[in-house]
């Protein structure tokens, strides 16, 4: 009597040993003796799949399912075939059916978990891996897979527990230290990430991923020179590893090696396809260097590629406008990202209003509530319905377009960029009130606004912000300037600056909106600021704006230039050395002293 179970076990040993020719002969004999056996047909399908004959393999499996629809091994083989043929959703469903047919089987469960991971179906992956760990709690690879899927799901504590369990079972498990290092990096525990990365490199000095992780950690620890060495090593070991090239590009940017940064990210894009983080990084460098036509295209990757937007879901993607006819239709333009971005891109709204109106449609614009009054006044001359984003219910609309996608839609280039001297209008009555208050001081000094930090939870704010004491050191000796704080919520910093010798007039408690801030700015002679929304606001109001930039600035400020094609009244002061404000603050102090002398001369002449 033929033992089908023994034949199946023998077949599995042959396949796992790579003895396909022997396996083929055995399966042929098996089928000759038992032509209707489901296991034999499944084995034949597997051999056909391994030899690339996918349709033939599917036909054999169909024969199995015709007589045994819940045949577990056939369902597993069908799932593997679906993966090979790019039918991921079908594969996931087949693995689930196989699990129901064989709830205690674990031989193939890692494939199911990795498929869910590749599909970013972390809810499936976590459930699968938890089951695997329950069935085989001493398997380090099971705990490793659970850590991986929990990490993908953003459950960092759970991922850490799973990785630590895997480490206790097998500390030398491939990729374990690398993944733990990356997890600690994500958690902001850079010292632990660095230690594990070093352990991984001691075990495998030529591991490109370990070097990539180290580059990312060093950069987060504000050590760009070390990050550059690590990233270059990773790229030397594996030139076509996209994440290594991304790490190299990021490190090179902080080192102001713009050509190396651009070459690395372009190579990363070539080898990684449409990976959103890489595509978004390409956009940043293209826009930074004035390649707007290509930059705007890649900027669309921001929804999945930008660190600031990674947890922001898209809005009505099914209604995204792609140039459809607008006669009798309504287009909703909506604010996105931060307040500074909204101020920067709102300049394009009149152009899209005109385009839509010419096509027979109308535009609704939804903006952030703190900008509503300012935008409403500034856009009053245009045919647009403006709404705050906290409105209870949006009016009906046919299509939608994110505000920062307007330049792509309009085909904006560096040469055609709209850069009026000003395009926002402060409340004249509020401006006049501020000017009367300042005039009562009666000392004829320049009135300057001051900002020293952006949003404190922005990932680059530690590099962009300037310590209050540093401002005091740079500006305290300049006579003839009254300094006004524009830093809402900065009362403690104002006290620190005063203690260091630079007193500020702080009336920020009166600045309840951007409209109120705009009125104060319009009553000032100039504004000194770091990269934050106030820079965009002051420049969009047409006020002289002195902007201090770190070595790797926001793309809008480009590189090398002292002016900006976006704002005619802005002047840029750039760091030349990483995290060293000495040179730009020195240059700015010289310009402020010159402004004081010009103002004094004008008063004397008048």
C-alpha cells in the first residue's frame, strides 16, 4: 500500500534540499500510482511553480479544490503561487483559509506574516505573529516577526518587548540588532540605538543596513560628519540600497554638500521606484535648487513621504481634481501643512480662482481658523467663498485641491513665480492703534519685532531656533532699537533675554490670531526671525524681514542666495558652520546698526 503521508514528507525533504529533479521523478511516479491524490497534485503544482509554469500550477490546484476545497497544503501552495503572480490580496485570503484548515500548522506562518508586512497590513501581521508566538514560544524568529509587525503598526513598546524576547532566545538572530537599533532610533533613544548598531557592526562589519542605521542615528544626535562617514560606507557596500543613499543625501545636506546630496537621492530614486520618502526628498532638493517643474511633481509624495504629514490622512482623494471640466462645478481648495505654508501658497489662490471662473466654475477655500480673518480681508477682491476649517459642515463641492498643489496645477516655474511686494492686508484700524501706542513712546527709535523659535515639536526646531541669550549677546549693544516680542508663549524666554541684557516689549498676550500679529508687524520698521510662520507673515505683508537660517534650510529659502524669489522684502542670513550662529548674527548686527544710522540720518534730514 502506498503511504501518501510518507511520500509527502519525502517530497518536502527533497524540495528543501534543492533536489528538484529527484522530486519531479518521485511526484511523477506518485501521480501514476495515485492519479486522484490531492497531496500528489499539490506537489506537482509546487514543482511547476518553482519552474515558473504558473498557469499550469494553478490548473493542478484547481483540480485539487474541485474535490477538496479545504485542503490545507493546497491552500498554502495556492497562496505562494498568488504571491509569485503578484496577487497579494488573494494570497492573504488563501493563507487565512489555510490557517482555518490547519490551525496548528506553523511551517509556513512566517510567509503569511511577511506578506502582511509587505502589504502594510499590520493588523493582520500582528495577529498572525501573536498566534505563531503562542504556538511556538521558544522560536526567536517568531518573536522577531512580531516585533517587526508591531513596529510597522507604530506600537513601539510592544515591538520592543517582542524584540527583547527574541534577543533572550537568540541574540545572534540575523537582523535582530539592526531592527532593535532602528526601533530605539524611532523612540528617540539614540544612545541605545548607537550601542546596538555598534554591536551589529562588530558582528558584521560589512553590513550595509547597520551602517545606514548608524548614519541615521548619528544625524539625529547632531553629528553630521560621523553620519556622512557611516552613510558613505553603507553606499560603498551596497550602492543600490535606496535607504543608504537617502541617509547619505540627508547627511550631505547637513554638511552643505549639495551636489553629493542630490546625486545620492537621484540614485536612490532610480533604484527604489516610487518610495514616498525618497521621492519627497528628491522634491525638496529639486525645489531648493529652483527646478520647480520636476519639484512640484515629486512634491505630491508629501502625503506619505513627509515626516510632518506621515500621520495625516488624505482628504477625499476620490474627488481630487485632475483637470476635469469645471463648468457648473465647485472646486474646494483647502489649507494643509503649517501656517507658514498656508501663507506662502495662498498667493496662488487668485490665479486658480480666475482659471476656474473662466471655465464656468467657482472656488471655495477652507483655511486654518487662526488665518481666517487675515485671509478673508486679503482675498476680499476675489470671487471666492472663504471658510475656516473648523466649520461645522462644508458646503457641497465637486472636486478638491490641496493648497500646496496649486503651483503644480498652475505650472509655476522659478521664472513665473508670483512675488508681489505684499499680498496680505492687515487690519488698518489695528495697525493705526499700534502706531499710536508706539508714537506715545516718542523716542524716535526703530521698532523691531523678534522671533527666536518655531514650533517646539518640529523635528528641525532645535537646529533652527536661537537661544534667547544668544540674541541678547548679539543685539544688546545696539542703541536706537526698541525690540518687540512676536514670540507668542515666550514669556519665560523674554525674561531670560532681559536678564542677559536685551529687554523686550512683550505684548504677545494681545496676539490672539495671525490677524492681530499682522497688525503689530505692520506697525514695526522691521522683523528679525528664525524660520517659522512669522517669517512668511512679515514678508507677505511687505515688511523688511531679516531671516536667520541654519545650514540645511527649508527648501523655499534655496541655497547660497541672500534674497528670496518668493518675497522681495526678505534678506537671508545663513549659517556657514553647522549649529554655529556666530557669522550670520554678526552680519545681521552690522545691518541693524546700519539701519539705525539710516533712520537717524532720515530724522535729521526731515
